[in-house]
């Protein structure tokens, strides 16, 4: 009898504990996230396990990254459904901020981030950046030239000399070193870029319009259209290079590192680390993820709790150590990204606010010029 009572008591205690950790119907948070589901879902699941708050996530697709979610938030402005916007870039977050759709939240964890990666008003916070890099097929282009900021994979290119395809022109013997090489005729048909209409490629385009001016940026992208293969997304670019369909392409570090660590014959080049003559190198563009609470969020308390969790050094550490190898930005960061070259990275100096202002002009031009991807 005593044994039965003790066993029942133990079962009741276990049930009470399980109920205490389980998400309650009224404890949930709705997140629109442009970060790939394979990277973000494990973070959400860990948050729910630790807090008991359920996460209802709406994910985006590769071809409409960040743009479609921003448009959904805009369309729902009268009756918001989204609590937290986890964007995989920054410009569309700033565009929503300019329209008054982001709530002020003075994040304690957010104060540990550099000023250039957070709103001075507390409406958005940047964290866990990716770099815009060149992914190179080492079977086609051989060993890395000296002096470049390069991450190489497990394939020994000395055993896989450059391959000439009889149906294609002979490839140059040098590696690309700059995003400007996308417009170099010597690489015609053998380099690639994602459609610059969404995600980080659209952000990159807006940044270049702001940095170079409209005329120079338009000239560059017209040349890119004539020279490079335009693909559906950054992931497709990385895979095409790994498969040997392209010699190289412009992509993000998270897509490139997956191909590299899968043992594919690729290397990662951080572009624009040097410049010819007396010119200042452009540097490699770093694009942070961004977090924002939506004005009028239905689950404000849970939203604040999630934002604080995501901005913690532990989560940045998970994103750095995980498959996407992101670059931690917090001053309290725990380590760095394994994709970073030993010699460091010369980063591009960026005015993201100016890029947000250039978004519409860049998008209108690029929609007309580059809307069709083969």
C-alpha cells in the first residue's frame, strides 16, 4: 500500500513538473523570421524548453527572403499578427521602422552591441552577422593565390587540377578578388549572383547604390546582367559553384560554409580586401540579423522575453558554432565564427540608413533589369 502511494505521488510530481514546463495556450509569441528554418527552429525550440513560451513561427522562402515578410507586416499594420520580426538582414527592418511599425524596446542585452548595429531609439537590434563572400570552385580554378583572405575546404586542389570544358572558353588562371569581378568579361557565363530583389543580395544592392551613387551602381548591375548568371537565391549560387556549373559566385557565408564543410571542392574568398594603386579597398560587407518588436504586438511581454533571449551571448554563440557559422557582434560574445580568416577581415564601412533610403530606387531599377533568372 505504501509503495503504491509513493509511486502515485512520484507520478503526480512528474506530471506537475511536465505541466509546468509545457507551453500554456496564453503563453505564446508569433515570430516572422527570414533566417533559414534549419538555423532558427532549433533556437525557438530551446527557448520554449527553457521558458514554456510557445513560438509560432512564420518562415520565408529563399526567393522572397525578408521582403515578403516585411510586406506582410505592412499589410497587417491595422491589426498586427506578428510579435517579433527576426530579419536575416537590416535594410527592410529599417524600412519598417521609418513607417512607424516597430515598437521601442530598451533591451538590456541589446546595450552590449556596437552602436552601428542597433537603433538609437531602441526599435531594432542587429546581431549574428554574415559576410557577403565569393565561393570558388577549386577544381576549376586551382590553388588559392597568395595574400587573399581565404577559407579552404577538405579537397586538395593539387589532386584536382583546373578542368577545361571544350564547350566553354578557358578559365582565367587567377581567382576573383572583388565583387567588381562579377562585371569582368573574362568571367562571362562562369560566375553567378542571386536575384537582387530580396534577402541579403537586395540589401547588398541598396548598400552599393548608397555608397557609389545611382549612376555607378546602375552601370555595375547592367554589366553584371550581361556577364553573370542570375540565380534564384544565394543557396542556389553556392550549390552551382560546388557542382562545377559555375567557377565562382557571390553568396553569404552561411550558404558557402555548408558546401565547404560537406567536403565539396570549394573555398571562400572575402572580397575587396586590397585595392589597386592608391584606392581604398571597399572591404567585405557584413550584414547582421535584426530583431524588432512590432508596434501593437498582441503578445508584448512574451515578445520582449524572446528578444532578450535571442540577443544573449549564448544564442549568438550557438549561431556561430552551428551550421551557419555566423559572426557574433556582442561585446560579451563567446568566441568567433570558424569561417573567419586568420588574418581578420577588412569590413566595408556602411550607412544602413542611407541604404534603406535607396531601397526603392534600387529595387525599381533592378526589378526592370534583372527580374528574370535563368
